[in-house]
């Protein structure tokens, strides 16, 4: 809860520290990993954001949001093949994510890629 409160206050580095502690206490908590990844991305630590979302996927492999967010961060890191794999998995699990792809700026690095356009039906 402290991590969420610090996020709301815009204190993302402090929030990340609290969420890291929460992840140690509750390593299976999807919300903690999603929030931690969100913080890391916004403080410019994309490698840590990816690691957090990999933990989210490990904790809850059937949660589309974990795959979608991991795809976003992998796209930003330039890992096209893994980004597309996780995006494909998210879209199969929850087709509603397709609506978000067109406006998701994290996918800008992939937007002109033929494989990305094929996967997303050129919606993006």
C-alpha cells in the first residue's frame, strides 16, 4: 500500500524501493510486480522493468496484462521477437488489448515492422 501511495504522490524511486520490499515478502503478488515494472519504466530503468514483468508472468502466466506490459517494455528495449511473442500471447488471452495497441506509444519502435503489423492487423 505504501508503494501505491508513493506512486500516487509521484515519488517513483521511493515507490520502487517499497515495492521491491513487497516483492520479497510476496513474490507471487502480480500487482506488486506490475507496479514495480511501471515505476522502473518511468524512472528510466527499462531492464529492471522487464525483469519485474518477467516475474509477473512467472507469478501469473495466465494474466494477459502481464504479457501485454512485458511486450511493451521489450519493445522499448528493442527486443522485437520477445515483444511480439508476449504481445501475441496477450492478444490471444484477451482480445480487448488489441484496442490499446493503436495508441500505445511503447510500441512505436515496432509500428512500421511487418511482423508487428501482421500480428496487430495493421491497426497500429
